C-alpha cells in the first residue's frame, strides 16, 4: 500500500498544476522585506521559493529594501538618525551609507540565488535609468534624499529576463540632476510591477494579510476586489502601516498588475502556498472584474 504522505505530496503537485500552466512565462514581482530578510533560514526559504517559481516557468523579479540594516549601520558609524513625521531624514551621509548597505544586501541575495543554480543579476534603480525620481516631501517638509518614482525605464529588466537571468533590484534612483535618492521599497516594487505589466506582485512582510477585524485572527480575508479594499480603508477597518501598503496594492492593480498578494514572510514558503494552492494563506487583491481563484470551501 502506498503511504498516505506520498499520496498527499502528489495531490499538492496536482493542485499546483493549473497555476503553473496559467502563469507560465508570466512576470511575477516579489517585494522582499521584513523579518524574512533578517533571519537566515527564512531568507533561504524565500529565495528557494523564488528559484522554484523560475524553474517552473515563471519570470520572477525580486525588489528588496533594507531599512533595518540601514538603521544598524547608521548606528554603527555613530550617526544619530533624525525623523520627521515618522520618516527617516536621509541626508547626504545617510544616503551614502544606505546605498552601500543596500548594495551589500543585494549581493548577498544574488549569491544565494546563484548557489541554487540560477543565474541572478543585481540591479540598482540607477542602472539603465531604471528608476527616475523626484524629491518626496512629508507633509510639506523636506526629508532629504528620499524620492518618489516618477518614471520607470524597464528595458534592462526585459533584457535580463530574456537572457534567462533573475533580476534582483535595490531601490535607489536619481533625479533629473543625477542626485542619488533612496526609494521606499514597496513604492519601487509597485512602480516596477506596473512598468513590466506583471501578472502578479507579492509583498512579503511581517503581516499575515488583511483582516476584516484586526483583533480577530479568524477574520483574514483571502481575496479582495479593489472596491472592497478601498471600502476597508475608508471605513477605518485598516490603519497604521497597512494603509500605504493597501493603497499601493490598489494602485498596482489599477495600473495593469493582475493580482497583488500581501503575505507573511515569517511563514516558511508562504509565497509558494499563496501562489500554488486553492486556499492561499495571505490576502490577494484583484481587479473588480477579476476572477476569484480561492474557493472558500477548499
């Protein structure tokens, strides 16, 4: 008699099949951040997930931040971080450190991907003119070299994907005068996903997804249409750091990205579970006319 665990494995593979067929040769942007960047085992799990996506025919692009690591290095060199309205002020010295730290994180990720047998290339938003920015103000106040993406030139990403490389992007860009700016990694991932017409954009962070009631762990919403997501923000169901994230998701879907996923990067292999299973484990935001995949009874 075949052991049940083997039959279960086969069932998982069969469940994944329609998703593999559906997204074959499609671009998937993965925004990688939060605790999954700090814990070595979680980091390796995320990279394995992305490599698997590549091996089954997806075209993944990773966009990563490094905020916690930047803060650590700013502290290491004895600089006092300054904040305006909760946002770090990035002066010229901080920008220099941020760029070095992000480049270092980027090369670690490139190395991890390469160690799994996939060719990866690290790209900054400056390379090939990928990310052009304008200065971002916080409630009218100057917060230094922090930029909003105003233009994306994705050709370098298309070229790398075509040559079978996995691009790994870190979010710095420059303005019209070629000054270097730091960019919020969520914003950069959104802008890139829109520019390459990604089929999916997945945010890996330290939240499980969107809740109907944040105090009730059983109220996780598997799928949301754009109008439902807007209503959650307007009716005050989501607050704090979730508002910009959800707004980014809405923006991406309205600008051509088919589905946006919010996932808990602390759960091993959350990316695979969300993309390849009927139920999913995070929250997917889709167009108002988008087809729902997840079956509540599954």
